[in-house]
C-alpha cells in the first residue's frame, strides 16, 4: 500500500510503501474487542470498599428484648435494615486485570492499523517538528493535515524536539500525542486519523513486523 508523505504545511513531499505485514492484514474484530476489554479492565483501580455489619462500629447490644414488645425482633442496630447499618453483598477491593498473550496483543494492533489504513485514515509525515511551543501552531498544522477530524499523533521517542509537539497539543480537545511504544487499540480506534511520522513508522515496523 503506497501512501503520500506530507510535511507540517500539509504539502505532499514524497510517497512511502506501508509494510503489508502490518497495514494489510485481515482485520480481526473479535481480537481487537478482546484487547480493548483487557485495556479498559486493567485501567480499573478496584479500590472500592464498603463495610459489613461486623465492620461497622457499635451495635453490640441487642436493641430490645426478643419478645413482648410488639415490635419485630432485632439483634443489632448495625444490621443491614437499619440506617447506619452494614451492607450486604457489597464490593470489596479486587483486581480487574485481564491477561492476554503478547502475540495476540500485537495481532490486535496490526488489525487496528490495517483498518485505519484501509479507510485512508493514516497520514504519514516526513518530520514532526514545531519552531516553538505554541498550541496555535499545532492546531494549524493538524487542520492542514486532517481538517476537522480528531487526530492521534504518534511520537517516536522522548526528546526535546517532540516535547515541544507534546506540550503544544495538550490543550487541543480533538488531538492526542502518544509514544509509539504505548500504541494501543483504544486510542487507535478512538480517533478519526492517525498522524504517523516516518521515524515512528520505522519503529512500528521493528516492533510489529
């Protein structure tokens, strides 16, 4: 698959062939769904906790005698039917993490990238740079490249050059920067376009090829 290569001004400067083993594989929707569910589950903290009747302070004395009062029998004012009492079958801290083999995760990424490439939603850049840290400059560049669509900008590595791009993108609601080694199905499918510098394309090829 040959795609055009653009510069930050939105002008075509070259063309490049996307690796077929990454951008032209059969799209496995079920595998992408499994990877998405795993990612969302692993993001849950699982720190929710409530108290049972044995954990609520007080309630050790029987509120009234068992018989003769005309009222329902009660053993503790911390039972679940009392205001301020404990709860029944409520959540306790737990882990929601799910496991998925590395090869399956990589296959899910290849499927996501192939679906974006098939829909012509991958924009390849020759170089991802900005002259200075300004949100306005980044917004103008994104508009030239993808128009009004939302964009996921892949950052090849951590450096001062790409820090300028990352900081300039933070306040843009329809754009997000993502390190290439944090590539994931949720972000790939959550944005309309993927802006991919040539340097990041080489790193993806090494990782998923």
